[in-house]
């Protein structure tokens, strides 16, 4: 799965949100020793002076040094500021595998391999506790890496759909009712129905949005 993470509370969050023309990706996972955490990243930038000015003002980074420089890219060794949550440590604590970590226009795209739906909820809960905005951007089958399906699902919608699925709401016949789900989330049945339709609408819409019109069957 892939998650979009945006927050000034994560390492390089303020820098990535500063509208710079840069791409950042992790060379190595953060390493901690005696209370200090280092993070090695490679940066592609049109203006490294502007990037390093933003880096110097970034409160999530205590120190930085250029580890290597070649052409239009540089590798930096960052010292993460104290009290900044390190997402990768929590991914590992859930037993998941971090496949990729790279920047987006305003934050990070985190790619994780997991077989446990509960660990996804735990990671989203961790982000919520840390006031980190986290959105499920993409899910895919590990056995078929080519067939990736974009599914933009907000945290609350994912929790709703996951709970309904695990309770058997989508089974035939249903193993639970709309009333049961409404009671679980402490809302009315009509509100539960609307939330379910909206959540499913986001998922289905993402699946059919890119289907060309001439792909429909014709007589």
C-alpha cells in the first residue's frame, strides 16, 4: 500500500511544504544511537542553495551535511531533531516492510508491504495521535505489482470500510446489519448508510475514472 503523509511534525515536513522544486527520497532508513537519529536522503534540486536555506530553517532537522554530490543530485546526512516522530520505526514495530519513502509536492509518499489490515489502522492511529495528516493513496496486490489500483481513501473512510468488511457486511448473505454498524459507530442508520455510500463511492470512482469510454461493450 502507499500512504500520503503531510505534516510539519515529520522530518523535512516544513521543507517539503515550502514549494521548492525538489525531489527527496530515502537512501537508508533512519538509524538511532544513544538518543540521536540520522537519516540519509538523496535530493534532486534545481536550486540547492534554496533547498539548503529551507533545510537550515527546518525545525525537524537538527543538523545536516552533504555526504556526496554528483550532477543534479546530492546525498545528505540529516540529524533528526529531538521529539520528532520517526514513522519508519513505527512501520517496523507493526511487523510491516517499508518499500519506499520519497517526497511528494507537500510531504512524503510511504510505500509499505503488509498482510495485516490491523497494522494499517494502527499506523493511521499513530499518525492521528501525532497530529500527522495521513491518507491511503494506493493499494495493490503484492503478487501482481503491475496491476496497481489507485484508491484515495481518507482515514475515517478506511476505518469504516474495514470494520464493515471484517464484520461481514459485504458477504452474501450479510453477517451483520446496517443497524449493527450504526450502533458500533454511534450514529443513526441513515448517517451510517450515507457514510458507507460515500466511502464506497470514492473507491469505485477511483477504479472507473480512467476507463476509456470506448472500452464499454458494444453490439
